[in-house]
C-alpha cells in the first residue's frame, strides 16, 4: 500500500508541476529548451508532441528519443507510453520484451495502467510464457488501485476460472466495481454473472463490493 501511495503521489506531483509549467511554456521551442536542460516533464511533453504531431511534424524517432529521456529519469507516464509503443508496434518495431521492461518499471512505481498491461501480456503470453497466476497478480494490483479495465479483467479471471477456481462472487464484485467506474463491458457482463448465482450469493457480492468502495474512496 505504501508503494502505491508513493507512486500515486509521484504521479500527482509531476502532473501538478506539468500543468503549472506548460500553462506558461506553450511554445514548442520553449518546451524543447527546457527538455534539453534535462527536465523530465518537458522531455515527456516534447515526446508527446512528436508522437502525435502537435505543434511539430509527427516524428516517431524523435518521440522515442524524448520519451526515453523522460523514462530514464523515472517519469512514469513516459515509461508506460514506451511500453504501449513496443507492445503495439505503433511508433516503433513491435518488441514484447522491451514492452515488458517498460511496463515493469511503471508498474513497480504503482502505475495502474502498466499493471493492467502486464496482466494482459501474461494472460496472452506476449513476450513471456502464458501464466494466469502472474496475470491475476498484476490485474489484482491494478484493480485494487481503482483501474476499471483491470477490475473487469479480474472479474473475467474469476468467472472463467483462469488459473484460479471459478468464483462467481468475486467475479460479480470486480465486475460491479468496474461498472461503477464507467466500464461499459463491466456493466453489461454483470447480468450474465448474476444469472449463474443464487440470491444469497448476489447479496454477499454486493456487500463486498460496497465494502471495497467505502474503504477505497
């Protein structure tokens, strides 16, 4: 829990500083000057500009250079973005091992999106041997961190019994929590899970979901 809190505070601190910085530094050349001085937020922003073609011509090579500079300084969102780039092949040659490496860095700093991505890669066997236990571990970390996509994925793990005994109560709990966070598939899947459950089990699952929300809001 302490690691998650620390990771969250780092993210919040960086985002707050980022907002203050770029409210003033809106010109791409000014951002570049700050980035060249070694500031990770500016490096990430410059990488983002090149990746999306915002204010400059789209340039995947330059995007990777600046994302990498920010990521090497521990900027979590840049680490996550590099993971996505290498996992999908959008912006660089697909490389699951590099994707895993960057996701691990961001995930260990408490970034829920990266934790969920690791769960997906372990579940599918992308760059690693398929391992449902590892998938569940990373989905659980992200789900407990409030990430709706991971809550839904964890619900499916329990519903289908992937690496764990099938458990409709746990599936209901996580699907319900995902739906409450606006995950459309989570909302839609809940009725299917309910159809497999007894009234007493539904009542218990609802109680557990409420308890989780109360303890984590």
